[in-house]
């Protein structure tokens, strides 16, 4: 019974490489239900991928907001550029 359980868990778990790929991919297409389940399970146990997911969500949101404003104003303000740089540098240090 234990061996079957381990095989099942192994099939459900993603590597960190697979998890970060799905984290990035989910902003460009809808990921499959089984991918969402596997990613959710991975994020429950991996604090590093969870941190990357939070950072990536904030980054994508910032880019989206900047692009929306850019289309209206046709340029990114120095303040917004500085905020983006700080966000990137903060997460690169961690």
C-alpha cells in the first residue's frame, strides 16, 4: 500500500522547474485543470516557488497596469520605472 501511495504522490508532484514554467505560462494561456492541481500541491510545500508565484503575479500586474497607462499617456513615468526597478531588484536579492 505504501509503494502505491508513493507512486501516486510522485505522479502528482512537480519539480521546481516544472512549477516555475507553469507559473510563468499561466499568464499567457489558461493552464489545464490537472496542471492547476499539480501546481497548487507544489506551492503548498515549496516556499521558493510560492515566493516566485507571488513575485510573478505582482510583476505581471505591474506590467499590465503600466502598459494600460502607457497606451493612454504614450510613455512610462520616471516614478513608475523606478518602482518597477525596485520591485525587480528586491526579488532578485531574495
